C-alpha cells in the first residue's frame, strides 16, 4: 500500500486535506460548493523532514490509537512510518485551562511535564519565557490557575504556585542562576518610570529583544509594592532582590531615588536619547476615610505602615489595634501589627465575610493567627481623649453594593458600636501619587489613575505608555507582569512603526478532560512554621517543596491540553517546522462531484462486558488489538505474547461474529464480510510467530469464504497449518480464578455442551458506521439504510440518494479490501462521468526543463548531504563541508 500512498501524496492533481471536516455542501452536481474546516496540525508540512527529533524530547505520553492503545506515543507523533503526509503532527485540545486562566499565560502544564522528567532548568526557562518572577509569584500569587485546575474537580487542585517556587528556589541554590538570553543590542532607548512588577516586567521583555532599558525609581529600593508593600513573612526581601538582580544582569539599569516630574522629565529624558516611555508608578498612597478625628495621633495609614515596616523604620503600635479594611492590604497590616508587638487585633470591614475582597487563603491565615474579624461595620468617627486616640465609633453597614453591583455603602445610623483602641490603622485602599501628571500633561482618569488605551496602553502622548496599578487600580503581581509584557509589545511595535492593535486580542479556548475514572490523589501539603515560631518575627511562613514533594505533586497533573506547550520540540526542530500558533482554517472549495468513503468503526464490545470481559481481562483482545501484536511495528514488535504476563501463549481461541449477525443484542443483523478471513489469517500468522507448537481454534457458526481463493486458503489453514475450526455457539467466557487463563463453554452442532481452557481469546469484531459519519450523511442529505450504511440501488451501487454524491468502501456496505478497491474505481468512474465536459480544464502539468547537451563539458559532481536532525549533522559539520 505504501507505494500507492506515496504516489497519491506526490500527485500534482491530488490535494490531501488531513484533519479536515466537511461542514456543508451547497449546489448541484457539477457545481457544488463545499465548506470545510481544517484543524491545525501545528507542523509546517513544507518544512518537516520527519526526522523525529521532536518526538524524542516531548514529555507527554498518550495511548497509541494506531496500536489500539496497547502502547504509548508522544503528543507530537507520526501515526505510522509510512503515513502520508509524512510530517509529524501534534495532539492538542486548545490550551490547558491553567495556562488559559493565568493572567501571564505561563505554560503551566509544560513546566509541570518537565518537572516530571526531572528537567528543572528547562522548566524554569519555560516559565521565564512568560514571567520573570517564578520565586516571587511562587509566594504571593493569587493563583487563579488553581481555581480552574481540572484536578480540583476530582479532589484538590495541583499546587501550581509551589511548583514554580520550587524551580526558582532550586535555581537560586545553584552556584550560578539562570539568566535569560538577550537579543542583539539595538540603538533604541526606553525609559521605564517605576520599578514595581509592571515596570520591571516591561524592562525584562524589552531587554530580551535587545532594547536598551533604564528604570527610574522614586524609592530607595526596587520592587515597588513587592518590596515595600508585601510583608517579609510572605515575601522575603532577598527573594525580591535576587529576581531583580537577574533583570539587572540581563542589562537593565535601575536608578533609585529618582523622582519623575522633579529630578527627571520627558524633556530631559528625550535629551538623553530615550525614544519611548512606560509609566508604572504604582499606588503608594493610602485612601482616606474622611471622617471626624482621622488626623488624631495613633491613626495610621496602612500603606505607610507596611512601607515603614519593610524599610526598617521605627514603628510603635499599642497593645489593642484596630485595622479598618477588608482587602489583602488590611490582612497584611493586621498580621504585621501582630509581629511588631500588638496583642489584640481586630479587623473591621464593611463587607460580609463572603464579600470581603481579600483572597480566601489570606483570610484563613489571619484567622489562624487569632486576628478577630468583624464584618458589616463602617467607621463613623474617631474618639478623642486628651488630644489622643481613645477609640472609634462604628455604624452598621446594611449594604455594600447597590442594585447594579457598584460600591455604594448604605448604613443604619441608629445602630452604633463603640470600640476602644490604642492604635487604628486605616487600610481601605490605595491611591496614586500623580503629582507629576499635570506638569507633564499626562491625562488622568476620573478614578484617579492614568488614562491609556486598555489594549495598547498608549496614552494620548505619542510614545508614552502607562500600565500597572496606576492605570487599572490595585491588582495582583501576576496581572502587573502581564501588563508589563503587553507594554513591551506595544513599545516594540511603536519603535518599529508597526500597528499597535493588529492581532493583539487573543482567545484562550480550553477543554477539560473526562475525569470519571481518575484515581483520587491527595494534594502534597506545604510545610509551614508553627504559630509559636511566627511570634515576634517576620520569618517566612511557608517553606515550599523539596524535590520529592515537587515530583509527587507534579505527577497529579491530568495533562488537560494533551500537548503541554513546553516548546521543547521547537528547540529540537532544526527545520523550524513547528508552529504552535496555527489556527483552524475555513475553506470553500468548488467541486463537481463528491465521493464519500469515510470508513468505519470496529464494533466495541464494552456494552457487553458481562459476557465478553474485554475491558476487565487483559488476555481477551479484539481482532484489531491482536493484529497489532502480530505486526512487526506493533507494541511487541511482532513477538507473540499475552498481555497479562508477557509469556508466549500455548492456546488461542477466536470467537466469530462479535458485533455481526446479532439482532438479539447489539442489533447488527448484517455480516461484516471480512471477519472469517482475517481470523483465519491471524491464526495462521500466530502459528508462524510462535516458537512452540501453538493450538489455535476458531469458534464459528459458518465460514464465509466467498472471495477468490478464499476457500482454498481456508482448507490450507485447516489441513496444512492445523488450525482447528469448531462449529458451535459459545455460551460463556469465564476467567479462571488464580490464573490468567480463560474457560470457554460452548455447544456443538448436536447441542452437547463442552468446556475448553485457553491462554488468550480473540474477539473477531465486526464493523459499524461511526456516529460522525451518520451526522455527516444527515447534513449532506444522503439517505442511510437501517444499519446506517448508504442507501443505494443494486443496479447503481455507488450512487447515493443525492445526485453528484457517490459512496464506496464500507460506507456503501460491509466488504473486504478487494471489494472496496473495485467499488472505488466504480465511484471514480461515476464521478468523472458527471464532469466529462470539464475534464482537464483545471489540471496541473509537470513542466520538465529541456535536456542540455553537456557532451563537451567537464564532469561536475554534486554531493547531497542531509542536514536535518542529528544523525549526520550531529557528527559532521555540514555547512563547513559545503563551504569546502
């Protein structure tokens, strides 16, 4: 068959559209318009040399459909060696839910797959392709990826956050840590204002592309709120410093203690050669309550409190502290206050417990450390005694949000509560310091942030972009990272004169796999300091994973996207044939005729498990499974072994008419036309493959040997090869307890019952039309018979009920290969008759150049050396040989 496949693949007038579905067919015979959808292969057919290097590095293993799931294949694969087209393909169901949901779209399944292979450096590199802070976000990320994790639908989500923390911590423990490569240095200079996560990320991604980036930071330390807003017990300062140093090692210059609008301006920066600007100044002010007594001594601002704690300023709080606010900052303030000496801490907020904006795990930590949370109260006024703070009066909050979901608190002014306090820390939100905006003519939004295009981040000033919290309000580190990445993309486009918006919006579709049969695997717990160990210090609470814990947790991944998008194949492919961005393509094709030959499904015995035991017993195989065992390219390389113990069997039984001629059970009353002959062939070949004398028995009702020399082959199998043919009706197949053997009970022609024990049983399964083919016929308007084969007339067997559409092969009716070939010729003839007038009008002709007379020329010798893969190129310097 292979030569014919190659001929078809190379034929100028045959276009092969693999992975393609016929959606609609409009028009009439001679003038059809076919709407087709071609799913992506993720491989460029014009480049792939089928060398197989990509397959070697793929970390994902799947059941091999070609071997009837008796072996495994990789997510990038070639179905079989002689496949046409000869290129590889990638199995992928969109993107994994975790990657789709991650704001930075990190290839989470990819780095987890690499962890499973022990490829920790490669896993870290993959993470850093999309996100510069695996260690920081490994500690403070709100991990929405875990919320969508399919494993969480079965038991508990994978600890994604702690897995990338493991990679980063392991990297920092090495003598030299990983520093991403940067592109060839470019002349363009970019100024980033603000060294928070958005600004640092923009610099990171721009530097990777070769741009010269300088960050200007107002504070004496880089990191923004990562350095001065997140307490050290959650995010140690050395971790922040280490990840920022990597960015500096890439070539980014960070100038600290520089105030934009005062020390530098757009004008001065342009004078220094900067051509583009990114404003990511963050939110470093506290929002005010604007209630009576807020300026009393002892009333502190939450953001200032956290900043003073971070930089080591002297902080004094009383024994009883009240924190006002229900967000993450308020939680951090409360836990920090406990560490600097407060004894009784109350966190009071407007929201009900389930409305609090703080992340759930932060609330749990606060409760764990005995922070008292009081909900549905709002401050009315601060109480004074002798010019000092004495307490605070609250009013009952009845509703936080209005009917449109907008923040619009309503209170019961008559329901008042008074609480004594030594210190009150107000942490109701953050605000931007925009003292530079007016001077620099930068537009400000009504909400008090900078104003910029939400897609491109460009402000109304050419070459000036804005992002991070100062643009959209307080969000997470990972959201700031993605914003910085988008800013880098916009700035690069701006500097190269490209459209800022083209192709920027991207969908992230995903599918979740079926998990009904997945075993439950407990989540690996993260070791933490005890409550006593946390008292009075800012030592980090969570220890993270060691290698064993990380591997144990990574193994819980369900590989939702199939392809993990680890991109190891991209690195391995010297031909640059792999394209993970390929999209499905809709096409309209004008055709004159249509031939339907969609093939068939093998009968699935699963619904009759109580009789066949196919799913539950390893030594009961379908005929297709046994066929693959006999094949030299199959799972056992042609060695005859039974699956349960990999020993060579001594007795094998074939049971005929499984899924055929069975109106009583499965409803398939037809003969599948091929089962008798393939059972005989398999029995003969099995005997040839067996090292010992093999007893083969075929249990049948009648043998249908109707084709050319079929009866002769049947007689040879019986008389020359010793295949036993047992005319019978099989009653039961019973697994024998304590062994891997099987007992077949059957009645012979006289009605007498017999029993016989076998090592293996092969079910000679019939054929049936697939659900997909039935649906195709329905929307094409092609009539089917009661068994879902094409409804045709005996005198026009390839003509379907719709003119211009022809059928052949098993879709026309059960038949073997010779019958299919004959019928295919008939269908081609019928289709061609309808198009006779147009014959040759659109065919391509191979143009061969004229021969040259080289009789008087010196001989010229050409040497062709393969330079794909590593078989030759790994040993020989092919470019050097060519130059030589």
